[in-house]
C-alpha cells in the first residue's frame, strides 16, 4: 500500500475503518501525508490488532472500491 493509494480513497476508507473498529475516532484517523506509518500505528494501538491486519483491511476494502 503506497501513500498515493491511501490518499486517493482516504475519506471512503476512513468511514469503513470506523465501522469495522468502532473504537477509532476522527483524531485516530487523521491522515497526514508522509506519515503513513504513524497512522497505521495509531490504528493498531487503538484497535489492538496487528499492523498487518490493518494493512490487509485497508487493501481488501480498496479492492472492493475498485472492482
């Protein structure tokens, strides 16, 4: 997953992540260009899932958007 891939669909993906992990807040999901690792770390910390699980969830949802 590249920064560009997240950036393009971020508003849609953000809504999906909030549905999947209700503990996430808008502050948790604040995307700042160039700080993708920090974003993934915040999601991981808040949800208690692995980084790989977060990346997989984002990639799977993006695939459904682009299908």
